């Protein structure tokens, strides 16, 4: 995600959410060192985006949306697949996100990818009294990864 993507991202954001992020919200978030923005393009048009944070042992999705005309076409799956590729047994081994209790489409989408609701966050949002579900995807290492010899020094340095 780069600055010139912002008008398209804001359009999708406002179209998808009742309580949309502002441009200031996006900029404030993306200025943080551990925050990354990703866009999905189809025919040179931005059709989806994701904002996530890198933490020592996890990734945290902060904002995620796909333009309504492009839903159920694999755009969200493709963006999540990119994140899944960043997970490993030794380092970042899970992805976390919060979903509004009324956003059933998002709950079902993330559940279909293997995310599980692990807790309810009461009165989570500043803009409403709505609760959120904390959802988590855990990386499942292959048998090869579990039996591979580990370099103790690189494990400690990572």
C-alpha cells in the first residue's frame, strides 16, 4: 500500500463499514514501524486491502476489506494466503484479529480459513457498545518441521 492507493482504499473502507477509518487513522497506523498495508489488485484496480501489525510471535490484522463487487472471488483468500506464508513454527506462529459481533460475514469468512473465536471482548469499540470476537489462526507445522534439527544460536537470535 502506497500513498496513491489511499483514495481507492478509503472508498472501499467507507463502502464496507458503518464506522469507517479516516485517512488520518490509516496514516497514523501505517507510520508505525511494525504496521504494514497490503492491497489486492484486479485489472489494475484496487479491490481489497489489509492492514496488519508484526509482533514478535504473531501477526495482528487491524483492518481488512474487499470491495463488495469482488467478494467471493478469492480476493480475501489471496490476501490471507500471503499472511499465512509469513508464519513459521519457530517465529510468528499465529494470526489474531477482532471481529464485530454483528459482522457475521467476516466471522464466517475467517472461520472458513481456519480461524477460531477464542474469546469475547466486551464493549470493545469506542464508537458503539458492541462486543467483538477475538479470533485466532494457529500455524500447524509439518512433521518435517517438527523433526528437523534446530540451530540453537539462530533460534535464540530470532
